[in-house]
């Protein structure tokens, strides 16, 4: 008996899952908002009850991050995401403006292809499933190969809970035969309406190149600026809390610290006091060799590792209580790994003359990598904060809060999300924290408010007003000219 090659099996699986999801979604969206809300609530509760078990599976399989924080992320992806969206209307009449005679009607996009990263595997499945279900959609996942087992188990938890609550089979599913060809088939399949892509740049680029509408996010490279009026002790605490949360795998986590010259010594002292270890020049060179691979991309061996583990890999000795490795830098560039995204417990440190120079340094870091994503500022000077907000090419400017937790909406009031848009400047279709409202189409029922005669009369009135204004202007100019002539005795 002839056996199909793995790539052909993967392609066929993608086609079957997409068709089954299409059939399930047509039944699911007809259930109505109330029933969908009940299903979403049940799925969120079941997912939260499995938070610890799924976190253990993720840590064991990927070795990224740590158990404690992965449990928190799974609970965030279930409880917090649910609480934020539970009262949203996503299907049917969303809003009616009786004065303007416009009715907005929400409808699902259909079947979503969900790409899942290895850094946040189980939490991403929970989060994307909930926002897809809330918006009346089906979702088919393509797991990252390095996290396939924990992702598959998370998909099963969500799928079983959805069906148990009344959703049709196939509303949430995932590929089990993983190949690039299979994932491409899923993304370009005629039954898939939208791609929700979270992961590396190559994968996101493939999603946008598939021919299917996509919401993707690029890399983060968030600078954290500490301005002279900041509470230095608290700012340092927030930065280190953020950078050590799940060992730095959240894309909104800080990658560089930028300080003003006048407070450098105080910041360095506080960083050391709270567990920041400043690498010597020789140690920095050794660590730098591990940050990037030969092709210029981030080395997966460092991702989500503790400072102690990275030091061990680099063959250097650091303080036993070191929480984060810090390297003082003066340059920014593709060939300087410290100025790039580092999803681990490593920070670059820059000192600038004043806030204006620090502002320019932050922009330089973002243009190097992470443009459109996130920036953090610690300051009590509202003028400086607003200047940063106006000038920075990012979608999230986080003020006096940890970057990783603030970016995803845990320590801020942004939409709770694990997919963070980077806007057009960052090559993304949106600058939003992605929620269920990003996964629906909004139709507008627009009643006639004017007849042709009304439009013609309106245009005529505008022309009359314009002519009157022109006449007044001509008269005014003539008067001024006459006055000047009199003054000059002409």
C-alpha cells in the first residue's frame, strides 16, 4: 500500500480541518449571542481550571520561562480575557444611531487560522480560542513544532469544553502533522477567512504573503526610558519584575534601559541592589556570541532562560543572586546583539545627556528593530511623557508600569491580549491589542437622509457663501491698498 509523504498528509489534514471548521462555524454563529456567551464562559472556566497542568506541560516541553509565571499567563488568558469581553456584543445589532439613521451589525469573519508560538504556547491557544469563539468564529491552529504536545493538549481542553457547552464539533481544532507546506495550505485555504499570526518575523511575513487577510505582529524591542523625575527605586523594580516575568519571553518586555546622565549613578546603584548584574566588557563579548545565530536571528537557546543559565552557557561567573544580565552599550545596529530583541533575562544599558537625546536613542533602537511595537517611560514630568507619546513610532507607550505586563493589558487598562498589533509602521494590519472586535465584520444599515434636491441646494449654498467670502476679501484688500497709498502720498 502506497503511503503519502508527510507534506502531502499535512496538506490534506489542513484541508479537512478547514472544511470541518467551516461547517461548524456556520452552525455555531446561528446559535445567537446569548448561547455563544454561555459557551465562552464555560470554556474560560475550564481553561482556568487547567492552568497549572498546561503550564507544566509547556515548561517541560519548551524549557522556556518558568512554571509560576506560565500559570499566571494561562489564568490571564482565560479569566482576565473573558472578564474584559464578556459583556461585548459581537453578533447582530451592535449599535443604532437614530439621529444619523445608521445601524451597525456585527457578523463573524468565518474560519480563523491561528498560528501559535513556542514562547507562549498554551496561553496563546486559550486566548485566541476565546476571542474567536466570542466573535462567532471557528479557529484552526497550526502549532509551533517545538511546543506541539502542550499546544495540542491546550487545544483539546478548549475544544472539549466548547462542545460540552453546546458548540459543534470542529469549532476549535489543530493540526497534528506539521510541515511548512501544511501550514501554507491552512493559511491559503479557501475556507479560511483570516489569519491570526503570533510568532517570528518569517512566519508573520508568510501569513501576510498567503493571499488571505491577516493580523500579524512583528518583533518587539522595547526601550525603557528612566527620566530624571522618576521614582528610581520603583522604576527599577518594575523593569526587573517585567524582564524576569516568565524569563522575558513576552514581546512587550523591556530590551534596553535608557537613562539621563544626571541620574546614571543612582540608577546603576539601584539596579545592582535589586539584582541587576553589570557585565564587564569581556563578559559582554562572551554573552554577545550567544544572543544571535549565524543568520542574524535570535538564538532559541537563550530564550526564556534565567540569568544564571545564560551565564553558565557563556562560561562566565556572575553573582548567585543576579536576576538580569546588563551590558552597557553606546551603539545601535543589526550587528550589535544587545540592541536587538532578546526574549530572555538580558538588558542593554544606554546613558544619554538629557531627555531629548534619550528620546532620539529610543527612536534609534526602535528603527533598528521593533518599530511600531512598544516603548516604556518612567517619569513624573507630564510634558516629557506627552513628547514621548507624540514622537515615538510605536503602538503602545506605557507609563510607569512594567513593559511585559502593561503591554498585554495586565497592569494597564489596555485590551487584555497576547497578540499585539504594531500598526502600519511595523508592518501590521492594526495597532490594537487584538480582541474579539478585531475578528468581526461590521455591516452598516444606512437609511436615506437627503434627496438629490437637498444635496444640490446644499452645494449651491456653499458656492454662494464662498462667493460672498471672496467679495469681502476683495473689498478688504482694496481698502487696505487705498490706506497704504494715502500713507505714502501716492
